C-alpha cells in the first residue's frame, strides 16, 4: 500500500479513483473497501476526524 511507502497523498488519490470506478460499476463492496482504505490513510496521517468520517461511511455501505 502506498501509505506503507510514505506516499499518503498518492494513496488518497488512488483510493478516491477507486471509489469513482466502483461507483460507476455499482460495486458497493469495493466502494466500502476504498472508503475503509481512505480511513486508514487519514488515521496514519493522524487526521482522526477524517478517518472516522470514512470509516463510518464504509460501515454504512457494508451494512446495507
């Protein structure tokens, strides 16, 4: 993962693209995965409010 190699901004961009793509093909599972991954990146950046936001949205999608 790009966050593992200290490229969190690249990771954020790729996960956002993944959300756009997964949404376009109506793959809610992958949207949830990408949202979780965004949460992970924000958590590693110590941006806990954003991390919680993305984790919460992922949970809502995965529960549906």
